């Protein structure tokens, strides 16, 4: 098992451009989370998938953000019309879990660092 | 409002000098409390999960404890490689927050040789 992987590791884009990030979770994990983290802050929850279903999305997230997890495997996070405030580390995590809603330990990828110029 | 507060923000220790990090939480019912370690430029690494007051877990030089209002991460005889940011996160029973973790800002620990 190679753990959670994310691609790309770094992305520099100009304001107004669209960007897409990919996350490959641990293969047997059915839950997948996206977070955003800025310097000196804890991870900020963005969205959560159980298998292919997106069960939760942060109310703070604008309509410019969208995520998919086709077939319950890898996931993509797209940011449209990027703004300078979108500059951050985008983290993906995966975990196992059933239908009880209890959160289990999450395994994080290395993150994608986005810089919007 | 569900909230997690970690203290101190930063801590500098000499190698071998034991200490404790604090995570206090205000949530409408606790389902679980998590400790993670994060090295610069990397994703957080899972350390412990605690579910009920009185529970304790240990791993090498680290020991996590839980009460009804807070958790402590005790570091015994730390080494320079323990230098990292330690993050605390909570899953609440609140219907609006029960599918996601609420994170603290972390404690940045530096251990000098």
C-alpha cells in the first residue's frame, strides 16, 4: 500500500484560471475528504465522500469549488476562476468507515500547494 | 458553537525535558477526539483517537489523555525528531458538525538538542 497520493504537488496559476487537483486514496478506503490549509491554521473542511456519494460540503465553500469521486475511487477537486485568496495547501485524506457516521483515523496525502498570482 | 482551542501556540523544549500540550473543546457532545502530528510541508499524520473521558493511549514517548473538557498530549523525554506541529481535532454529535472534524490551530513544538 503506497498511501494517499495527490497530483500535482505544486501548482502556480494566474488569477481567473481554472485548476484541477487529483487525489488517489488508499485502495480499501471508502471515505474521502478534502481540506484546505493555510499557514498557521488547522485544516479547513471542504467536502466529504462516502464511496461515490458527496455527503457533505462546507457552507463556506463558494460555487467556484466542485469535487467529484466517480466510481468511488480517485477524486478531483476543481476551482474555477481562481482568486488570490485561494492560495493554500489542499489536502486529501481517506479512511474506512461504515454507516454509523463515526469518524475513524484519516490518512492524509502530501497535499497540493496552490499559488495564485 | 463547537470549538477546539489548543495551547500553547508554540513550545520550545530542551531534549529530555518532558511537557504537555493542551486541547480544550466546547462541543455539543463528543463522539471522538483525534491527535495528529504535522511536519512542515506535509500532510498530518494520525497519532491517537480517544472516545471517552478517562481513556488514555500511548505510543513511544507520547501519551494522550481525555477528560470531559480537554485532552492532553504528554511528551516524555522528547527528542529533536519530535519537533512538529501537533493538531487536535474533534468529532461532535451536533447534527451540523457530525460528519466532519473540527480542528484546532495546533501547537508548534521545537525540541533543541
